[in-house]
C-alpha cells in the first residue's frame, strides 16, 4: 500500500515533464501526500484492530471513498 501511495504521487511529477496541463506546486504535493498517508494510516489502524476480513474491506472502502471525495473536491471544487 505504501508503494502505491508513492507511485500515485509520482504520476503528476512525471506528467509535468511532458505537458503543461499538469502544473502541481510543492503545496499540491504536500496536500496530496498528507491526504494519502492519512488515509493509509487510518486503514492500518483498522487492520490492526479488526479481525473480520469483511469488516476490513467495508471500512477500507469507506476510507477510500472519503479520500477520493476530498481529492475530487480539492481538484475541481464540487462541494
């Protein structure tokens, strides 16, 4: 999971090398890293405290949905 977070953060960095349409600043990377790492830590806490695989998947899905909702709102300001 932690490698996936690193790869997600590398995608805009690589895209910035090829197009001007992706123009992230250091602040953008910091906010994205905080959001992704925060979601990852929340999931790790759930895994450590929950034995049921179904419950882990359900809570993990909720955490993922919240991270995506915050990401989308930050990107385009839907809410």
